[in-house]
C-alpha cells in the first residue's frame, strides 16, 4: 500500500432505516440500481478512483480485499465491467 492510509469505514455507511450500504466518496462509481433497488458500482470506475492515491495493482488489491468481500445482494452490487 501507499503511505496514505485508506480505511474502509471512511467509505462505508449502513443506514439503519433500510439497511442500505453506501460507499462514501465513490458516487462517481455508481452505475445504477439492481433489481432489489441496491446500488451498483463499476469495478473499473472504483479502480480509477483509488488510483488517485495508489497504483493500479494496489487499487485492485484494496478493492478485492476491502470492498468485494462485503458485497451481497442485500448490500450493494459490483459490476465487473
């Protein structure tokens, strides 16, 4: 990882009312809603977003370890485009 420390809790919010996961600061990565009305994020757009502060390989590793592992139909969906 780079010297900049990025923590998952900065990017994740769970609303108590509807149990919806919103990845903070990743609005530019949203590409729509799934059939359950959950947010859908573009994997490629997330990579580009995190490459602002880390390398391509580091961005993929960070997303795969910290974001992909919490993806579920009840939270949000990642579109691997």
